[in-house]
C-alpha cells in the first residue's frame, strides 16, 4: 500500500493512514520481497534451462 492508496482508503484520517502504512511495511513488505525473490530465482532457472 502506498501513501495515495492509504489516503483514499482512510479518507485523510492521518492516524489510520500511518497505521496502514506501518502495517504494510512491517507485515506485508517482507512477504512480498520474499515472493519477488523466489520469482526472480525461478525465472533465472528457466532462462538457464532454455539456453
């Protein structure tokens, strides 16, 4: 969730925006980073097998 999404979702309630962004950074971002790294590794493997 980025800042714009948080503001749209919470209608400029700054406290809720901050909580949403903090939750995203703390809980979701590490998971997303792990999934992205796994996807890159899988693509690298596929490219290796194709060559």
